[in-house]
C-alpha cells in the first residue's frame, strides 16, 4: 500500500556583485535575486558588476529526490552535496 507523502523542496537564490574599484573583501556584495542587475557600490558609488548567481536547494531526508537534484546540477558551474553524518544509506 502506498502512503500519500508530501515532498517539499526549499529553494533560494542570490546575486553576487563585485566592485571594480574597491579592495577585497569589501569589493564583494550580495543581494537577493529581485535586485536589479545595475547596482551602485555603497562605498565608492561605482556601478557593481554582476559576478555570479547562486542557488540553494534543500530537500532534507528525501532520498527519492536525489536523482532530480543531481540532474539539475548538470546546468550548474559547481555544486555542494551535504549529507548528515548520522544518516545511514544502503
């Protein structure tokens, strides 16, 4: 007998910007994805350059979603897979 299981994914994304004039680490700023692509620097008022889009996907405890997550990782530049240290997997 199958049980009715609701599976929920958590998802968030952000934009990382870089100021061409400020020194590191102050040159990097992050904002939510709703921020426009053209943003002035808080320090020197120069236009920030959109450096990267970062996405966070969370599906804790859902082994059935692993294939879906890994398939989506094919279009990403990098991925980080975190697994609970106390979890047992076959």
